[in-house]
C-alpha cells in the first residue's frame, strides 16, 4: 500500500513505516483498535475502491550492503535504493537515496550504482540473490518494522455483492493475515542461516541509530500531518494505540525469549 504514497502519503501509515508498528501490533491495531474500518473509509473516500487487509509481512532486512553499516555516521553519503517515506527520511539522516523499479534493483547493486538496497524480509529476499553480491546484511529493518498487504476491489462490484459475501471476503483477509504472520517469520529463520552460511556478515544497528531513525520518522510524520487532514487523523489514531501498547512488554515475554 505504501507505494501509493506519491498520490497521498497517508498510505504509508497503513502500509507501515519507520517508527510504526511491529507485525503483532499491526494485527491488533487493524482488528481490535478499529484501523481496518478507518482504512476502508480512507480508501473509499480518496481512491474510490473497497480495501481489505489481507496479509502481514515481518520486519524487513534493513540493507543488503557492500559497505558495513552500524552507526549513523556509516549512513552518511551511503547510496541506498529504497522507496516510500523512507526515501525522504533516510535522506534527512544523511543517506543518498535512489528510487528504482524492482527490475533494476539487482543490477544497480551488482554494478555499484548503489552501495546498498532494501527490499523485504530474509525469505523473500533470498531467491533474488542480493546476498550473493553484497556481503553485509544490516538488521533490524527500522525503516519497515512490519507491513500490511491489501486486497482491493472495484467499489461498484463490492456494493453489488451481498453483505454475507463481503463478510466472507473480510474473513478470508483475516485468515491470510494469520497465515502470512506465521509463515514468513519461520521461513526467515532458515533464510538468514543460509545467508550466514554463505559467508554473509550480519550487522545489528546500534541503539543510537534506531532512536535517531524513529525520531526522524516522527518529525517527518508531524510535517505531513500539518498539511494533510487524512494523514493527521490516521497518525493520531495510530499514536493513541501505540501509547496504549506501551505496557505490553511488562506482562509478556518477547518472541524467542523466556
């Protein structure tokens, strides 16, 4: 959904962005906190289509890079292929960002047109072979802590079908969210191990980098909200939810830890 940001930047809040929600939080925000209804209203008003969330992607790899990146200083001047809101936010942090269509990403990295690229999570990136031409795998994907897929329907067709059929489609979307939420993270484990075994070096961003990226994302979002009523409405909705979720880590174990 975030690719529609050139038409209206509110889409990056639903598709997710730096400073946003992790996959579990996205699911709860959509299905329990009312974001799915807000999303439908937004798509109908702004694009004239019916939209249903129908998939969740895990936290992405931050970069496949030919240069080691761990600190903010490492980011300065780095030529990065990216897209969406992060293209502007990373630029504000000192990177040199390039937006390329998918078919040009691998050749650009291979030829040194860019130093690094971001694409998706490990299991989705693995078949593309980025790890074969860039030694460093930079994590976590602070630019995309999670993502939502959507299924879009012609509004006339949507309104012609029965409410029963519409509910079946909504439930199918929920099922796909559950399926993707469990499938991709599990496959990412094996994909990362395959990359590591192939000689790639996994680099974890330092905490200062992550704090700075989230701060820059919040500042960027505040600027958009000042100019766009829909962006402001969705951002406020998401931030209220994030505030409500602040206590969550206090009474649950993080994934993978006991």
